[in-house]
């Protein structure tokens, strides 16, 4: 298992940032990988909510399914990938911290693990994710501030 992280300061209050990130359907606003995403059941995100997405990574299109495993407003969101792909996010999440002047610090992480042939690919996947992590944080910042 290998982790990538990103930290970004967003010029919005923590409650607004939490609401934006808790609505996983907003992922397509900052992740170019996400081609489509839906939520089950409808309504506010809660413990057990499932987000199903179609993503494109390294030229391959895969289906992903993430279940919310922890949700503590406005400080923490955690998920587990329950789909069976070669490389999955065993656990991921956001940690939100209020800052002065109505700003918020967000730390995102994903613990990636490989399955079957993915055990050989996970190192490449985490290296790419770590390389993109600062830009990913900036895309989250831009999406939240534009909302």
C-alpha cells in the first residue's frame, strides 16, 4: 500500500468547503479523470453513501465505487473503494481545518493498493499521483472557490 497526499488552503469557510467536498458528484469539477459520477441513495451524503464513477486513467476506462466510511461535519470525510480494479484506494479522505479570515486548510489523502497484476502497477500509480498532488490540490481550490 502506498499513500499520496496534498494540502491546500482555500479562501472559503470550512462549512462551505465541507459541503462542496461531501457532495462527491462535485469530483468531476476538479478531477479530469472523472467522466461520470452518481450517488446512491439520493439526498445528502451520509455514512454509507455510495458514489459510482467512470474514470479514465493511463488510457484505460474503469468503473469505481466508493463508500463513505466516516463523515464528521465540518472536519472529516473518509471513503473506501469497494470496486475491484487493479489499483484501488483502500482508504482516502479529506481533513478540513478552519483558518483565520474564513479560510480552510484541506488535506486529501489516498492509500492505494494493488490487486493481482495491479501489485506491479501500484508503484507507478502512486508516483503519478504524488507528482500531480500539488496540481490536484490547486484544482480543488479553484473548484471550491468558483462554486
